[in-house]
C-alpha cells in the first residue's frame, strides 16, 4: 500500500523568504503522479504543482518548484519569495495512474504561516 | 478548465435529519467520483469511491448504511448522510476523475460544511 509522510506539522516564515516543505512516500509502483495541494482557510483544494514519476525534470510553477528524488522517494516543495497569501495547509499527495478507481493518497499536511 | 460543483456549501440541521450533498462535474464526464471527510486541521480521509452505474466502494470503517452514495449519471454523484447526529458534523469534499485530464486527473468540489445540532 502507498503511504505519504509529511514530517513538518507546522512552519512559519517571514514574508519574502524561501521555504521548503518536506514529503516522502512509499510505493512499489513505477508510474504515478505526485501533487502538492494548497488548502487556504476557505478550504478549497487548490492544485499547486504536479510531477509525473517518469519525468526526471523537476516541475516548476512560477514561485513554486519541487525537488523530486525518485530513488529516495522524496518530493519536497519550495516556495520562493513567499507571500501572505501563501498561508495555508499544504498536502503532499500520491496517485497511481492505472485504473479509473485509483485514488489520491494524502499526507497529513503542513500548516504554513507566512508572517508579515 | 474542468469544474466540479458541490452543493450545498453549508448545512445546519437537527439531529435525525437526512442530508443530501450533490457533486456535479460541469464540463466533463466523470466515470469515478470520490467522497472525503475532513476533520478540523486534519487531512482528507477517503470515505468511498463511486463509479457510475455501480455500487460505491467504501473504505474500511465507513458505514455504508449511514453514508449512502449514488452515482446515477456520468456527471452527478450524491452523498446522503442518513439520520445525521452531531458526530457526523464535518467538512465533506467530493472529487471527480477526469479521464481526459492529463494535467489534473481529479478535480475537487469546494466542500460542504455539515453541522448537526
């Protein structure tokens, strides 16, 4: 069974700083997706970034980038030039892509506070 | 982009009432929909997987007679919390699998906050 582990329950950084959120996962699958989701106080689930396991190149989306280490089963999220609006709960997630029933496995989340 | 509409966003009702939550995929056909429950400051807990035209598959520990799921069409799944009690109060989120969604295979609704008095 797949598992996703986020070892940082809560983090705080000053505005404009860079912050890295950690995530490790366990799977025997070779083809899968990894995601980072943001959940602000509104509780919407917002996809921040995704990575296909077969791609070696790390995904980037503006200020957000990942460090994907497939052999180490590590998938950290880096937020550069952090902004107050980045304050939210962040979930690392795994999904294999074989069957239509394949579900997303979420980590327990990291609560990120961006301080003014 | 693909959108999932979840309704209602907020429900407050008396103990013993049954509550129905709808999840609709607005511009794609979702063969599979998922229902999650989220407690305050916790992660999303998968309750069940719903496939169009067949019975839902429930996760271990989820009472199927308490949480009735119907997926009657490719764009609509419903979750009915039967005879709700205060312990059923929670935030419920649905997601829909987009078979054509290469960038984002699943899309989430905005959630339903259920409060049972």
